[in-house]
């Protein structure tokens, strides 16, 4: 037997321990690392005493690599921490021959963790003649915490590395190497200690490379001679690609069909007559009539342009960046949605309510099938709504985007179907622009499976 002293992890005193020489040197209750220094001892007949003395000296002088680890495992709630500790010791002792117990201190600051170590035993089902020989033990750490403790249990397995060599004498070369193997001892221990409560598991360490894809490619305008101009061109091209994508076209077709039903049935005439009788003479009608100028292109388009170039003057200023982004969004929405508004105005051939020709579509007969004022008047509010995160503020901006459309009904200038189509094209344009912003911002959301003990879970990661 050899007497060895080593500093106890996370404490300020040394601990004296008696251990057999063949047990190896343990650095901490955590699994030992595989790159620890190896000790090769050669034994020949007549040299046993000298080698034995050398082994004792080396064991007393050797120092292991200390791996500092955070408390892990499972959190078990308990009103009395010491009672949980005693129950843990009894549970482990029932299955393993415990040879070392270090009691935790729940009252010290910081609290001192407890440790339970069993003796090395042959693995279950291990054959006597199997090579290399293996042995196992269990190591349980109990870290005090508020209203409970963290319990971390691991089974360590050692195998003898090296081989016997012939010669004039018997030569043994090798050492016990420790490794930690996956085992459900921690889960079973938690189930026995606290069967009525659900333990809290710590997430296993996961490398970021397991979640993240390689960095996104360079932006297409990165090497352009005129990067700002190239950036605008790429953004507008992506806006058009989003607006005329399959999903957007399906929704646009559905909206066009809804507008056709409204215009070519009695819906438009009935709603327009009711609006003129109930809303137009009231104060609400007066308010809506005053909102018409928000949809006047000759007023608002210059404002959009000035806001868009603000970012060039106040680049890096938070307020300037916000105003510049809003101006860029509004101008691009007009560029993307303006052509289909003009085409549909001509193609549907619908007339105004004041013209007395009804709301029915007469293809290429007139140019009022879509409300242009409603389209332009909705743009500034929808662009701002896409830039805010507050649900209340976002909803308020959406409501405000309809005011110009209601002003056109109040002024008897457009039917409900024409207002609906104008507002929808503005909304579809805002969706296309927002998709472009997300695309070039590089935002990615990934959902990957994440195993936790003997259960499964999901990890959600957003990157932008």
C-alpha cells in the first residue's frame, strides 16, 4: 500500500488517502483525460524491491491534470439537502461497493460538493480470460444548490493498455487507462432518489459547428465599382423575384378573384350606397376625406425619395438609418407594385361610382379598376409596420393604411372592390420587400434534434 497526498478539487485543504498501487492516480472525481502521462514499469527477477520503491516515489511525486468542470447532471428538488445526500449514499451503496464518501457542506459559502466513489469491480458479464482486462467504478458528485442539489453520476471504465513481452525474464509494460462510457446510471439514480418529481437536465455541451452552416457567401455587389448603385439594382431585382414568385402569384390570383366577385355582383353597389348614406355625412366621413392627400403621388413620392437618400448623409446615425430604410422600402414598394396597378386598372375596364356605369368589369373599357390613391396611401404605413416589432404599433399602422381607401369611398370615387385591390397590391409589395431584406440580411432559423439524457428535445437557433 502507498500513502498519497493530493489537493482536493474546489477546496482549500489536502486530503490523505490510502490506495493500492495498481489503482492508478486519480486527478478528480470527473473522468480522467486520455492524454494523461503514462507510467511504464519494467519488472525483472531480483529487481522487485527496487522497482517497488521506485513506484512508491513516482506515485507520491506524480501530479495529474485537473479538469475544472461546472456542475452538471440533474437538479433534484429537496427541502432538506442533507437528507437527499444520505439517500444518495444509501442508493449508491446498494448497488456498488462504496469505498470513499466526502460529505457536502450545504451551509458554507460557496457550498462544498459531495463525492461518492465506489471500488473498482469487474464489469458485468466480463469473461475472466478476456483481453485487455477491464474494470469499472461509479463516481457521483452532489453539488448543493438552493432548494435541492445537482447530482452528476458517471461510470468510469479502465482497460489495461500494453502487452506482455518475452525474453530472459517476465516483462509487463502498460498502465490502466480511464475512460467514461455512456451509461444511464444518472437517470436511474435520479428516478430512485426523486420518483415523484421531474428532474431538470443540463444541456450537453454542443459545438457551434454542429448548428451553424458555413458563413454566407459574399454579397453580390461587394466587388462592384459602384457598390451603392449595384446594391439598389440587386434589391429591386430580388423584390420582383419575390413579388412574382409562385406563392405570391397564387395569393394575387385569389385576391383578383375576390375582387371580380365583388365587382360583378351586387356587393359593390350595395356597400357603396350604404357607405354614402351612413358614413359620408358624418364626422368620420369628413376625417376620411381629409386623408386623400396621403395617396397623392405628387406629394408623397418626393418624400419617399428624400427619406431614402437620408442614409447617405446620416450613415451610421440610428435615426438616419431608420429613416433611410423606411424611404428605401417605400420607393421599392412603389417600383414593384406600380406596374401591376396600372395594368389592372386598364385591363378590368371598370368605371367610377360617380360615372353611373356600375362596378362591372368591361375589359379595356376604362382605367379605374384599381384605386391608385389607395395603393400609394397604404405604402408608408405598411413599410413602417414591417419595421416595428410591437404588435400594438404594427396593428395601428395596418389600420392607418386603410384610411386613404376609405376616403375614396367617401368621395364616391371608387367602389369597395377597387379599393380592396389597390390595398392588396400595396400589401403584396411590402411582403416582397420584406422578404428581400431578410434574404440579404442572412437571417436563418434552424431546428435540430438535441438528445437530453434518455429523452429527446429540439434546439432552435436564429442567426442574422
